[in-house]
C-alpha cells in the first residue's frame, strides 16, 4: 500500500509544507543489506538511517507533478528530512493507515527514533495553490496513492480555513518573523479568532495526528502535554495564515484594477493610513507598504538587521503598526468566561391588546450558560441586597457590578443598549419594529460569538409562518364536464395540460389578495397576522404583488407533471414564491390526497392464480405498483439484485388480469422488453409462477409480422421481445396500444439518443414499468431517461434537467437540489437493498477479496513492448483516432494480463505462462474439493475457451461456458444442469455481458472475476447471479488483479472514488480516453519488481 503523509514545518523565517510517502509493500534498496538488528540511535542523533518503507523522490515527483509549480526549479522542492517516528526493533512502525493486526499484537515496545525520508517541500507562499491542485487531482481520480491520516488532516484543516475565509472571518495583520540574526515582517491574513473560530481551532488541535508535529520538534518538547498542545495550536495557526493569505491574494488578483487598489478592501473610515498622515510620514510610508503587500503581494516589507540604528527605528515602527492593526481589528474578542453566568437578551413582541405594534421590549437577564433555561430578570438583580448571588449550585460575587459590566460590553457592540445604561437600574429597552427585525436578522446570531445569550420569539426560527403559494389545479375536461372516469381510462398523465390558480398562504392560513395588500401598506419587515408575526421583506412583497397582478389576468396552464414537481419538491414559482401546498378538484383531488399521504398503502390481495409465495416486502411492492397503476403513473422497481423483481412483476400482471376479468373486459396484451440473454429465463419464470398467462416470444427469423402479428397477439397476455427487435420491428409494434409496457434491465434505455431507446419511448400503452437494479450507473441523465419513458415530461426536457439538477448536484454538490430531486422522484421509484435487514433477514453474507497476481516474464515482455509501441502512436494522434488507440491499448494490455495466447494467437501450452491462470487453478482445486460450485466471469470469449479446456484437463471436471453466441435452448439447458444439486458441472464460465444479467445461479457460492470490467455496477450485477434470494451459503467473490500493471493502477483509482459508486461512476473504459498522455503513461507503466522470476 502506497500512502502519502505530510507535515507542516514552521520555525522562524522558514515555513514549508512537506509531503513524503510510505510503501508498506516495499523495502528501500538502500536498506536491503542492512536488515540485521542494530541498537537504536540516540534520540538526539542526527545521522539517521533511511526509512525502509519510504517512497523515492522520483516516484513522489511523478505522482505530484501536476501539483508542482513549474515556475520554481524542481530541485528546490526535493529535500531529505529527518523525522522522529515510533520504532520497533530495527525498523519504523507502519502508520496507523496501514498497520495490521500482527504488528498491533507485537510485544516489542515502541520507541521514538530518527529516520531520514525523501520529501517534497512546498514554501508557504505556494502551499495554497499546491493543495488546491492536489485536491483537484484527488477528485479527478488520478492520484495513484492513498491519502494518509496526516495529509487528510491538513486537507481538512485547509477546508476549514477556507470556510471561515469565504465568510469574512479574516483580518489583515503585520506579522513579525524572527530569525537568528534578522527580523522580517510580512503582510498576511489571519483568521478572526472569535468564540466560534476558536472552538474550531481547539477541535483541530485535538484532532491533529502526532506525526504532524513530530517531524521537527525536539523530543524534550513533546514530552509535556501542555507544551504539546501549544505546539499543535501554533501549527494550526501558522498553517491557517498561509492558506488564508493565499486565498485572499488570489481573490484580490482577480478583482484588482489599476488606480483603485487602495479602495479594494479599505475605505476612508477604516483605513489606518489616514491616521498616519497627520503624525509620522515614515509610519505612513510603512502603512502604504503594508497595504500594497496585502493587496498586490509586492513584498515591500523586507528583512531588517538588528545592528543598524535607522533600521531599528523601522523595526520599532512596524512593531507599533502590528500592535495597532491587531487592536483596531480586534472588535470581536475571544471571550474568556469569568463566571458560569452571562448576559442574556430576551426580545418580546408587543402585547396583543396594545394597539401600538411598534413597541418591542428587549429585556435584560443573567443566564446560566450551561443551563440556559435558568434566568434572573434585571429587576430581581437590582433588588439584591447581598454581595453574593446564589443561583442553582453557582455563586456570583457583586452581581450588580457584574451585570453592569456585561451590559456595557454588549453596548459596545449593539448601540441601542447604551440608552439603558443612562438610567440608574437598566432593565430593558424599547425597539421599533424595524429595530426588532434588525436585531433578529443581524444580531441574534452574532451575539452568540460574544458569549451573550439571545432568546427570540418562538415563531422566528419556525417555518410555519412562512409566506408561500398553494396551487389549485383543475382538469380542462372536468371544467367542461366531459370526463367519464374509470380505472381503465387514461384521461390524464404527467403531460396532461391543467389550468391552475393559486392562493397566498401564511403558514396554514389562506390569505386573500386584498388582505395581503392591507398588510404590506404598513411598510414594515415584520407584520402581525392573526396572532402571529410574519417576515415580509421588500423583495418578497414585490414578488407577491407581481403574482397578484398576474392573477387578475385570469387562470394559467401547466402540465400535471410540473404541478407535482412544484408540490412535492416545494420548488419556487417563476415569480420566486415557494409552493407549500397542492390542491385539486374532482378526480385530481382523489389523486393528490392519496399521492401525498404518508399513510400506509392499501394492501393488495395476492392473486390465487400465483403459484408461489411472496415475502412481506414483496407484498408491499405489489401494493405500491397497484397504487401507481390506479392513476396511470409509470413506476420504476429498482430493488437490489436478487430481491425478486421478476415475481413481483408476474404477480402484478396476474392481479391486473383478475381486475379486467372482474370488470368483464378483455385486456390488451402487455409487452415485456429485455436482453436476449434472459428471454428464456422470463419465459420459464412466467410458466412457473403463472400458468394462466399466455406468453409469446417474439424473436427469430420465423417471428410473425404485419397483420399476422397483430392477430396473433390478441390471444396472448405477454409478448416477450428484445431491445434490438423493438427498434427493428417498430412498424409492427407502434400501432398496438399495449396494456403494460415493461422494460427489464432498464439501464439499457439510459442513453436517450440511441435508436433502441427512442423506439421504446415511441410505444403507446396504458401502464409503464421499468425494472432495474442500477437506475443510475454513470450520470443523472440516465435517471432522467428512464423517468422520461415512465412519465414523459415529469422531469422536464433533457436540457432543463441538466440545468436544474444534474449540473448543480454532480458538479456543484448542491445538497438542496439533491433533496428536491429525491422528493419529486420518490413516489415513482421503489428501491430496497439486500443489506437492509429490515427488508430481508435470511440472506447470507457476501465477502469480496482482491486476488493480486504477479505476471510472468513473458507477459512482462509483451506488456512493455505494447506500451512502448502504442504510447508513441497515442502521442501523435488526436480526437477520435486518439480515443480509438487508447481503447485498443487498454484491450490489448488486459488480454496480456489474462494470458499471452490472447495476444500472440500462436497457440502453445497454457500452463505456467500466466500468473492469473496459475492462481485460479489453485483456488478452484479447493472449491471442488469442498464439493462447492463456482462462477467465472471473463469479458473475452477466447479466454473463456482457454479456461474451459484448461480446467477440464487439469482438474478433471465438467466445465460449462455461456457466451453471446450460445443458442437460447442450450443456455436454458446449461442453467438447469448447473442449478440441479445432482448435476456434475461444478464450474460455470460466463461472458460478462451475456451472463452478467437475468440468470439465477444460486447453486454457486464462489465467484471469480478473471478480468475486470472497471465498472462496479456491472461487476455487481454479475455477482448477483448467485448472491440473491435462494442462496443459503456465504458468497465469496474474488477479483483478479495483476500487480504492477494498469489493472492495479485503475483499481486504486476506483477505490478512491468508491463513495461515488452508489450514485455516479464511470461506465466501462471510455473515461480513460480523456486522460492526458502523461497520465496514461503513468497508468500503463509496468512495475518491474512484480514480475515472476523464472525458476
């Protein structure tokens, strides 16, 4: 495992961010001859040995090349550093990021010792840009190492500093830096250390891993806990200074304009220079230099020697400037609580019986900070005659003096309080409505920074009194009284055009336009409305007035899909008012009442014609499907692989047939579209669970067309066909008005632009159902495409969806938008997971293991030759030609990793020429010996053929092989034989594409992915052929990887983005074609040390 670590070195004038690495799988060559035990070096000894697990400078330079500033000579970055690390015996302990159980249980004591490591040192002036680039490299999956705990800490600390920086929690400063024989000053930006940021600094200090500061500190310093905490705090502060200074200078660089830089951050009221002009010209000049450093980065404050008299005056002036700046910007002090009690300000609204609504009371109290419900009003404080106040189990000496002191402190922040200080016994002040609004909006949170409690009226934080719009929708047909509704009609869908009106609501109260107009005539930001107060700022007033004017012009129109989106997602109208409710008339009222209800769905009886047993969660799924069917909404059943989507669908079709029979009507046929590899599986499952359903397979050269097809299907319930045939036979299928259009493995219609997707979306039917275990594999537009098939227009057009959801969520990580999208699609998508024990309790565990195999010298020779040949071609190619060469190279290199025969095509023996094949044989021997069965997935038919003959010859067992060219009857026979407990075949080889979906192969409990598809969603689909309902054993999944090759490099990249795998992940290998030539070379590079040596 390769791990990047980092430390921050800040001592005197020198400050550097240093990155080094450890590789726990390697021993540095310089130490291979020094493995004998040696006495530990003295702790102060500086002649340290090389770290045996360190990563070399060349590798560091290669990995971090994109992060380094090319304007600085590279040799200045690379230095040797001596660091103190926990040591056991004659070698340093591995970091906690890679430490195993064996080392943890070792009885050998650990001691600190010096070790020399190769490192990259970034000067503090460049650390901001370096880390920003490093974060981008990590997010783009190109970092080929794991971030260690120390590097993660510094990256998290940078994010925290940037968080405060972007919220203006920063102040300018003059920093004095003392060296051995000189003093230096620099302009920098520091965090504004108030109570909130100080708490953040304290948490960061406590979370700092010891390796972050053991790099340069004498061992005597880190013995004391207090000194160690002070050192940690110093490192947090100086690192934050470097990050914020880099951030602000970068921002100023973007916004500076020649001639007006002086007013970029300062004005005449706050600029210290105006004070200096009247006092000291030299001091004024230094202030100008400081400001130029802050705003333009000109480094005017140079080093000064302590020997020169004149320079000593400059030093003194700069020290005075530093002190004055600190005092000037110290408006938000860090409050050291001197007592368990603090000042508390309580705002009370005007009483209801008083006609004057402009009299708000801000009452003064003392409050126990740890028990905020315990308060003492000011009038009781002034009534105290004793010198000591006892509250709860706390005491306070001189309470009245303490109270006045705290009021004066609050008055220095909030000036209206000063009026009360002019009275002998201040208890409260009166505020106007506008002042009360300013207090709530601006000061209620800010006072918390000063350790002053604030109690606001309960309605202030509540959203129950927000102003919003309630939509009222009506069907045009209902307006004309022409609708004749029954449960088999399709009188509306998501594209149905409705008329709508809207009403203003405050909380749950409806308010008329005239009533609202009267309210806003008061021109106040807070308005009393029916015994409660409402915030109506001028901007919101104008938006509502605009809506009122629009309403006078008559009703407007929108689709049902848009109305549901607005209501479910609580989105904004075009006028900027949030929709807080949705109402309907007639049948729409019935729909919305059930659609938005949180009550349990009405249970649906399982049809008697179903010859199976549904689990409880499957019965709930049937009820959900029946509920959406009632209103002709399309549904996406997205249960995890193996949870039984097939039998839920069959049960739904049987239930629907009973419904038509009860109404004495004949239903039109249903169309089921699926991949060819599972047509046979669907046919047998339909016969197994529903003997009453009449099924026709529409496939093959003998399939019917034209009038014959239309006549034949009238006597059938289900027509089974494939994706490609829907496109090919669209002329036959388009005239048919289907009962159900069911798409299994619906990820096949994720690309809206393909002909087969567009053909399927042209089909007409009453109901639509999509079945998929992976509704999103790569991009959110895949989800849009599936929803566009189910409920056209519900999520808007593709461009609208990209602008409204995909870009904000995928690119900008907008959680609010993600929440809106989840709310509006939730009614139409049902997803349950096998890992959820509330869904299913009797499914065994799945254990995944990566089997790392070395390659043979023959493989290495072919591999390196291909890399050298193809990289030259790729470097000279562009556009489509370059992408084609990259994909061809990937394919060839993967084949080399599988077996040389796949590339050479010259035949020859199979044994001993592939590290993967050797390891597979060893593992299969154990599987067969235990009497168990295994699945082997490969994407190359040629490799499958090799494996079949090799395993049969070496292990003397029958091996089945299913691939894309296997006829359907033979596929069904293979599956049946393999699933039979009495059958001989113990090994089943499957092409990943042909056998990765739709098959039930629970007889196996071992899965081998011989080569990688580099898409976890596809691999998981294949694994789920055996890890599904009906499996009673633990499933062992083995993924083969050739170490030192592109397989290992890409696997590491996939691991780094594993958190995204559930939502968005690269499909196949096309994302690799977007890499630069240098990045490709880094991935393709063969590590020679992983080659199997010939015996």
